[in-house]
C-alpha cells in the first residue's frame, strides 16, 4: 500500500501530513504544527530533549521518520499539559524547583509519564533508568528524581 | 512521488524490496542519524512476521522487527539477550530500535549481534524469490559489509536453545548508561556432571567484526573442570595472540587489557 | 518570614508546558536562515574563496560586509567578526550563507571551497614559538630564602583538559533590522556585552542597537562572550540582507566551534620545613586558543587562587595565557579557578603522602583563618568556616574511617575516598565592579502598585527571575506575583552588569534590596515612580591594583568542602561513584531549593570534568568527539548518591547575607575525585580528566 498522505493522531486530533515520509517527526512537529515545546538538542537521539510519546512509548522524535507514525498516536508536551497527570507532575516538580533552564523539561515530563504509566510506584533506581536518556546539565538530576517519586506517591491512583 | 512504502505482510515487503529503491526502515534509530528527507523508505513496522517471538524444539525464533523493549518484556527472550539489550542506549531508543536493525547496521559494536554470535545463531534471510538460512558469522564479511543481497530482508534470528542459561555478559562503555560499547564480551559455559559440554565466547567492539573463535573455545569442550584449569594458561595465551584490537580514540591496549580481564573472569566465574 | 523559604519559581509553568519561547521557537515567517562556513585549516592564509552561483534571494556575508569594525569587542578586540586574511583555527568563521530555505543554504554551504596557503600552526602551549597573550607575576615574602632553608623541596606538574559547557540549548541568535536600528535577540547571558559588540561591528551609536535576551537553555559561561560573536555576525548579515536573519547552531557545530574551558599545565614547587609548607613557587599556563577573548581575566582568577585556601607567607606566582591555533577558550563555571585548585589540592595530597602524614590533617594545619592575608595581600575579612564544614562532610561520608580502611586492596574492586577544600572569590576580580561595570538597577513602581525589576542580568536557569523578585517582594512586603521581571531588553533596562562571576545575587541583588528600601521610604499609592541604585564599593575593601596584583581581589568568598568515594573495577578501568558529599557556604540562600539545585548541578559538572568528560583533538587540532554520543556528560545513572549540605555564613554586605553561589560547587569536585582515585589505585595522579583508560594504564604498570 503506497500513500502520499500520512495520517496520524496528534495530541488527540486527527491530522494529516503531505510531505516526504522521510522527514523527521521533530521538524514536522515544530515547523508544520508549530509545537515548539518539542526541542532540538542534538539531532542524534542522545539527549532526549525532543522526546514525544508514540503509541504510548517514549520516543526521540529526531530519530523518527514521518512514515513510521502513519496511523499512530503522537503526544507532545502541548497535548499532555492539559491532563490531570501533568498537573500532578507540575506540582511535584514545582515543589522542589526541579525546573532550571527548562530545555530538558518537556522531554523529561514525558519520560516521567512513561515511567509512571509502566510502574506507578517505581523505585529510585527505576526512575533513574527511566530518565537515563534525558540529559540535564543544570540540575544534577536529584530534584527531578525526587519530583517523580513524589508525584508517584501524591498521584492518588492517577497512574 | 512516493517515498514511503507500508507493507502489511512479509510477502508484500519482499516484493517491494525487490521492485523499489527504498531503504528498509526497521526502528530508525541508526538510520535517522544520517537522515535525508528525500530518501525512500520501506517501513517494516507493520509486518507481523517480523515481530514474532516463538520457540520450537531447536531454536528460539526472534523476529528481526522486534524492538529491544519488546524483547525485554517477552518471556521467551533468553536471559543473556535480555541482559544485553537492556543496556543499549536508553528507554526511548530501546522502544524503537530493533535486533534486525542492530544486525543490519553491520557494526561490531552492535550489542545484540554479540549475543547472536556467541550463541551461534542463524539468520533467516528472505527475498521474494527464495529464502535461506545463514549462520551469523557468515553474514558479516568485514567492517560494515554484510552478505545481504539487495533484494533480501533479515526476517528472523534463530537462537539454538542449547546451553543458553549458563552465561556471562559484560558491556564496557564510557559511563553507566546510554553508552556505546568500547568492549563487550559474552560467554556461554555449560558444565554437566563436571564436564564442559559447551564453551563459547565472543568479543564485540574490538575488531571490524564481532570476534568469535569457536576453534579456540573448542579446546575446552569435553574437558573436566580440572583438565580445563590445566588448559587455562594455554587457552588465555591463544586468545592473547588472537585478539588484535582496532585502535581509534580508545587505545588498542585498553581494549586488549579489558578483553583479557573479562575472559579470565569468565573462566573464574565457572571455577576454571 | 525567612527569605530562604522556597517558592514556586516564576518561570516554572511555561517551561513545564512547553510554552516558553527559546530563540529557535520563534516563527520563521519572513526570516532568512543563516549558516556559517568555517575554516577547515588550523592556520592558513586565505588566497581565494570559491562561492557557487547563488540563486535569487541567497547571499553570502563576509568581512567586506561589516559596516563598522570587523572586530568583536570582548575585553580586547582581536576576534574578527568574519576572518580577515588568515584563519587561526579549525572553525574560524569565514563567511555566512543566508537565504530563505534552510536546505538550500546547507547545499550552497557544501559547495563552497577555499584556496589556502598553509601556515605553521602552534598546538602545544609548551612550543617555544607560541605567542604569549598575557603574562602576569605576583608574589610576597621571600620565596628564595624559604627554599634555601627548606628540609625538602617538591616539584610537580599538573594538567587539566578542555571542558565543554554542554548547555542543552545550542547557541542561537536572530537579528532584525528596522527603522535604522538593529534588534538582536537570542540565547545569551550578558545583554550589554552583546550590545557593545554589535554597536562596534555595525558602527552604530548605542541608541541604534537593541539586544534582548530570550529564555535561555543554560549557559554556564559558554554564553558569556561567544554570543557577542554570533550576534555581530547575524547583525551584519541582517543589515546586508535588509531582512531578519537567524542562526541556530547544531549540536556538532556548537561542540566543535564554541568556547570551552582553558586547558592548563601548572608547575608547583613547594618548600617544606619542620613538616609545614613555608613557600610555594607556582607557574601557571593556560591554553587560550586562537584569540584572546576572556583569557586575561580567566588567568587572573586562576593565579590568584593558585595557593588554594592555604596560608602562604612566601609566594611567587607566574601565569601565562598562551595562544594555540585551536578554538578560543572562554568562560566556564569556575573561570580559571578549577584548574589551579585542582593542582594545589593534589600537591598538598602528594606532599602529605611523602611526609607520611594524613592528607586531611596536613591540609587542616595550613588553612587560612579570618584575618589572615590573602595571596595578593588582601584580607580574609570574614569567617572561614572550612574546619566546621570538614566535620560536616566527614560525618556525612565517614571520610576519615574510609580513608583508613581502603588500604592494601588486592581484589577486583578497589575503593578510595578523597576530600578537597576550596573557595570561590565572589564577584568580579579586583576593582572591576567599581571601575568597569558600575552597575545600575532600577525599580519601576506602576500606578497599580506592581513593581518591575529593571536589571540586565539574565535568568539562564539559575532562577534570577525568582530570586531577584523575592528580594524586592520581601523588602516591600508584597506578594511575589506583584513583582515583575522580564528577560532583559537593553531598550528598557540599565546596565547592571553581566551574568557572570557569581555576582548577580550578591551585587545586583543587594542593589535591588537597597532600591526597594528607597522605594518603600517614599511610597505613595497610585503614584508611578522609578528609583535607581548605583554600585558603591564596600568600605572595608583593600583596593586592588591589577598591575601589582595587590589588594582584595574579592570582597568575600564562597567556601566548599567536597568528598567523593569511588569504586574502581580493575578489570574494566571503570569507576563507580559510590557517593559525593559537598558542604557549601554561599551565605544566606535566597531560595533554598534554587540554591541547592545550583549546588547539585555544579557538583555533577565538576565530577564530569574530572572523569568522563574528555575532549580529543587530532594532530591538526580538530576536535574529534563533537556529539553527545562521544562527549560524555553524566546521566541520571552516574551519581545517584549526590548529597549537598548548606553551611550558612552570612555575608553582611550581601542581600540578607547572601554571597556568590553559582560557581563554587564545581571547583572542589576534581581534587576530591582524583584523591579518591589515587587511594583506589595506590598511585600519585596529576591530571584530569582521568578516564577508564588512564586507570588501566596505572594498573598495567602495577602488573607488569
């Protein structure tokens, strides 16, 4: 089956994309859909700043070609930010001032969501492993780990 | 202008592979590093035959399109393979990277390829016209050179079930997570009634191709532990001579030292 | 109400929900894309640049297009906006290609070739042909006499490597020409530095230039001076094109071509008599790279700190910043101090070992106390809390017990623990605040009672939006939401100085506090009023003279004691960090969570500097590992046991007792890490980064 139009669900809405199937998801999200919460930190899948959630899985959008998400669900920070789970993470991250320069944060939040949706009550080690692909240069990671742990506890059955 | 193909079956995928000039896209996590939006891709993620994990009497069969995360979660995945793929990169890459892509990249640093080498796995390669089975050792011709015909796809990896449980694995990167291997080592040692029934070793990231020397390993096969202990110095010496690491930013001496240390530790672990 | 009580940061939400706009996030409608073309030669004369035929709407921009002076003002003015006749390093920017389609710009870039005439490069600071950019001497007492009377004289060399700041957001700038002016906005730390540079390169009066800081994704010094270069380049390009131009760096480009920490080679000589150090004679060499940029100031700080926290009546220090044909070195958290503090801590360790005394006790016997003279004949005017901090860290880490325990190890895994003690001079070196910066802040009280902070300091993640606002809100007894602080815009804010040198809270925060008191004293509801506050040098300061390196180099000091415990796997050379403990005195924390976050982040950067962060250059000086896959920075998995303790010694002239905080956490990490490695490997070590390979080399020596 060949198709020139790629259709997918973006932040809950059916959208379509008519450009090359080999274009990077990161570029399409930022430029076509103006979702600038998805950041470009390295273009090599090493830093996690471009992280999105595809069909429930954490993905580095710089390493995903548009054709791969044909028919998939894609969620960016903009789509996640309206959820109750986001509100719990927001509160937790705020309580320990885990946001410094903020560039890693959208990816970090989506990574937090993926950790907690797989393991609602993770150990610290599981949290650290879950964000091991999200580089942060500002915080030293402690506050972020504390925030995710606290969200899992205060989360009240959200995950 | 079409630049994406979305086969829904292996048959369709192979037909497209033969007919179109498109790059097979499994997980994309290696391919996309050098991405060019005008490349034609043959997207394989919807091909069910590439996603199967099953076992029969002889083999555990791993679909080439299985992602590392899928294999980590699958009950049939051998422990040695689980351990290796758990240490690849980080969660987002593991969610999309596939064993087929790992092999298809042709690198000697490929963490899953190391396991397939040490287990003497067999690749099932298919084209629209035919199919063949090829031991993985014969699939790698040299640095990033694979014995894959232009119309072929890697379909499955067949892992022989013998002696999979008694293993040793160590990946040495530059840091604790998300590190490309500088040296990786896998070993199988199956001892039954005090006698070695299988000894297999493989070294990754030291040569142009994963280093697997079954003739050297065979020198321990059939021996009792006491006999193997006596043969240990000779065994290590033969590897000392056989391992000639490539030198790059990481020195050959370092790689060599680590290889020999891990090999010695492997033997120690099993009382040899 | 205690000012240290943590609050929700003012910029928390937009950074959480993705709405915060960094420079690359602005709409590109009507904006042209620019990409820089760099020298591929280490040192060469340009004979000819061969440019392909340019389609309509595409242009190149080079030295001939610079309307003002083809120089970027960074302290001195030797950095070109675009290369003149010779390229001085691989990465020297020759020209920019500009146009409406990014891919087309990239394609044109790939077709440019240059005819070069090779010149002989210098890549080693020890090369006798190397140019010395800066050469300083200072000292006190009678060093030669002390050496002649010594029981023993020790000499050792120490090396440190380049370090990449690795801020997550790459460099980026957008320039827009309009109404006879040029507006440049982007990722930066020092709006007025950029302002001065752009005005000079454009040949414009100050009023024709506007610089605005965008939300900035980390800086750590890497965006102190470098943005001035990029800003000049985009401004010139936009001026030529008559349209806005944007340049956003890719990661590889950023890692390969932007400023990094100065590599160093230091030679320490120490005289010991009756078990005590009586003199030090220190030679410091920093690799400045191809242009001077900030090397003078980095070197000044490095040599002022050369004898560490130890009392040294007889001291001779010689420092040089040397040119090599490599990427110009620049500012990075610590700014010259980490290099010499590393060296002096290791020197003290090695001497103690030779004297067969415990290193900690040996160091303790030499620590300065309040009232002592500094290296430059100034004074430690305020308490030195290091002895108490040592006890805090020892208690938390069991340092002394482990130091005794990890001996005669023969197994596969070997452990070690190390401790370092350092200071960081808070604020600009010497009389810079008084003579150059002359900081001014304003507070604008609106009729509705909200108050806006007008200062040029940039929140780059360290929380200035929140801490500056907290100071004003606290003093005016107002809710935090009623205090406004926008990212600085030179059209709207006075020059309160750069966001560097751990000065923002201590100096500018204090000005805001005084301005607030001023505002409050004459508060009239409904009135619109602006108050201004100017920097005045505290009375107690012994004036500093740079020509003699004499006086108080800094008004006060932040202090830290760090301990790091490692476990080395002798089979692989890899080290696991079992724990890192740091006690930090930065005076009163203006916000506890924010300050602790800074300590944790800086401490981890220092650990990376000492261990896994290695920049490899080939024989031509080309940086080979220019991506996150092979320039390795710590992930969440690397130091799970990182512990920060705040020790509060209030500084009376800082706001509520606060003093410089940003840099101190990094400075002590390398000495602690390497001392731990020494214990694990039973060897004396003298360079960083110290990698798994280096570990293996030591072990190989032991085995064979």
